[in-house]
């Protein structure tokens, strides 16, 4: 059994069993047997059930917030935002999946003579291995897309925060989604590895180190996978930025969920033109931050979730200071608030020799680097093995959009960090040739990653009668005719 502990009070939230590999295989087998009937219901029927679940989730919002906070130690506002974004994701899926899943007509080789259609079929059983930092948003949000497109789902939530996902799946069953179609298997890495060995598709959110191992195993089995992995996301404060908005935005981007966010702002590059007023505002707003274990929207952030993140935060600060960085705010534990509280920390005089600017921190640190101009900010932002997300602060939207396209990141938010993360219609994920993952969540792309296209072509026999030869004289004539016609007509 695994004991789940409240990071603020150290009290036991509950215990979960470690599901052994043979039981994981049985769960996947049940899901596989039930999946064809679920897919045959049709997308409209599945959307109705998911809409019913969405309504139950809204009714249970307060109790879900309590579970999220008990497991993670995050603020009330942070937990509330998880419920709101999942509601948006469910609404997007219900509205758009029926249209996206319709059969599509495609242009055949010989119009009239031939017809071509593409239909979309579910992969089968999708295995979800989900993280602890957003147990509802990252634990359940992607499952909606898999279910509405006709897949079954077997979920292995993080052993640190399993009860949020367990409760959300209970509500799915209550809403009418069959128990074998969405199942929870609890446990540790052994349970997750067993899940990958049996499902038809994998969705993994976690560290780059583990994500590489997941990708290798999926490649060995020749099954698809999507991976949202690590990030070291930059924020660029340009010379024309609104200083108040930029200072507040950087603090929110870096300190939401105490910095334990895959798209957390972990590097800040500030144009020298606005550096001094920006730092003045940043310290001013940092002094207004409220961090505690209490409830209410007035609390800006809460506790770290586990000791590993606390120790890594301290290690990155110590490394930076040893190499010349200065602590201008915070930098200490706050045991008066709880065992895993750490004060928000602002560092200056940082550079790319320091861990805090190159390795994922997952803690409440705001490292600030002064740059000569926008070009240097972009160069330094791109000087990373990661490429998950980025933020740009500028009062000129067109200019900011042009700079955004120069930044190597899966998504860029302008004048508000994490904006894409909460936008269900916009896909997010790692940039190509970087270590932040494969595939996309959210948007049309996030929905359609859980289906595979099947092409159906039809020959009417009107153009070329049946023959043993692959190319008959008539077929050659028609091919040459179509070549000439396509020079003038879009057929």
C-alpha cells in the first residue's frame, strides 16, 4: 500500500494499493472487450454522456477543490482553476468532436469513376500516466478527448495525488460511462510500466527522463504515444512592455502552484531599457504576495507538494549564489507555515552557467537576467534543450507576435503567462527537436491524436472495365486526360 500525505499538515489523506502487472493486464483486457461497443455508440451519444459528467463535475466543484488541495498543498485559486479549465476542455470536446469525427470526402484519382472517403477510428485502449502537480487538469483533461473519440481509457495517476482522479472517474461512472471503459489502476512506476506493455496508445505527462523511456517502449511495441515532458520556459520583457503588467505577469507565471508547473516561467530576460523600473515593480508586487495553507482567493500560492522539489529548489539557489547570483527577495524555507513551504525567491545576476537557468526547477524561483535588446533575449530564450512554452510582454501586439515566431517553443503567450494552457481550442506541446515532448494536447490536434484515419475508396467501374492488367490502354488514356484537365481545373 502507498500512503498519500497532505503536504501542509503531514496528515494522511488515504492509502492506495499497488496494482500488480497481472491486474493491470486484466484491466486493459476488460477495456479492450468493452471498447467496440462504446465506439459503436457514435460520437453524438458519447458527447451526451460526457456532457452529463461535465454537469456532475460542476456540481462537485467544491469537494474536488478540497481533494486537490489536500493532495497537492496548492492554493484555493490554483485548485479552482483546474476545475474551470477541465470544464472548458469538456465543453470544447462536446461541441467540436461530432463535426471533426464525420467521414470526409477526398479527391480520388478519377472523379466520378472513383470515390474516396476518410473515416476516423479509435486506437482502442489508451493508457494514461499522469502527474501529481495538476491531478485533475493533467490527470483527467486528456481522457475526455480519448473517450469522446471512441477509445477506452485506463489511467495510472501519480501515487502522490491519486484521489482527485479516482473521484473524477467515479463521477464518470455515475454519469453513465461504463466502468470497463474508464478504469483507474493505482501504484508506482511498476504499475505504469505494465500499463504501457498492454494498451494500444499511451499518453504520458512527466519528466523528460521518464518520457524517453516511455517513448522507447512504445517504439518497441509500435504503438503511438504523446508525451508532455519538461520545460525551462522563458519570459521576455521587451523595451515597450507595460511594466506593471509584466511584473505581475512574471510573478504569476513563475509562482503559480509554487512553480510546480510544466509551463512555469523559469527564466526571465529583461531589456536593459526597462530593467530598473521592472525590478522596482517586481519587488513591490512580491511584497504583496500572500502564501499560506489557508483557503480563499486572497492566497496567491501554497506549499510545495513533496520534499524532492524543496531540495531541488534549494540546490538551484545555492548553485546560483555560488556562481555570482544575488538573492534580492526570499530565499528561505518557511517552516512556520508548513514543512514544505519555501518563500518566493527572486534572483538577479544569473547566467547560463547556473542550474537555475538551464535545468528544470519546479520551485518558486524567479531568475532575472538583464539583456541588451530583443535579439539577445530571443537568442538566450532559445539557448535551451527544452521548448515547451514561453511568454512575451510587449505593448505592441504585432511586434510581440513577430518575436513569438522567433522563439523555439510549442506555444507562446503574450502579456499573460500560461494563457495557452487554459485555452482549450489552442494546441500545446513541445517544439520540434527539443526535449519537451511529442504531440499536442488541447484543440483539434489534441482531439484527433486519439484516432487513426482509415481511407475507403470505391470504383464504380464506369471508366475502365475489369481486366487482368493493372494498366489497360483505356486506363492510360484516362490518366493522360486527367493530367491535362488538372492543369486547368481543380479536380
